[in-house]
């Protein structure tokens, strides 16, 4: 087994709350001293729950895009759009939904969710 170098274990001393100086291991004059303070705990007060009347209820929307001469919306909440190949492209869909009050919360590029080539899903929410 290899021997440990003669350097002080400053992190261990901070975490244990003991002094960082060890009598058997001399510290050099150039080594900075680290003040050791006891661990602090923080308490957070829980805000009172909002009443059911004031609580925001959300509605969600999932739009799956298909890549065919650009990204076109193909499915909305699992329902395939008619003539989606000639529909608006991704940036136009985002503009339209944003104007309707939908907030984009996530975009995922992954395996198909509804169709065989819809590998881009956009998730939206808005207050009901």
C-alpha cells in the first residue's frame, strides 16, 4: 500500500468540524488557512397552499412533427391532421400556438410517439 503524502485533509476537517491543522503533519507557511465553521442548516418556511379557487389549472398539448421537405405538424394530441404534408412548418406552428396562449415547455427528439417518422415532439401548456 502506498503512503499518503503529508498534506492536511482540509475538506475532511471542514466536514467534520475539527481543526484543519494536524500536529503530525506540518503545514508550510505558503499554505492558506481555511476557517472551519460548523455546518449550517437552513430552514425554509412553506408557503400556505393556495385555495382551490386560486390554484392554476393547466391544459396540455402535444404536437408531433414529421420531416418531409421541412418539419410539419402531423399529430396533435395523437390525432393525425388531414393534409399535414401541405400544412404549416414548425416555426409557423410555434408562432400560431404562442399567439393562442400556449407556452412551449419542452421539445424532444426521440423515437416515434404516434407515427412512424414523427421523431420531434413539442409539449405546450396554458392555463385553462
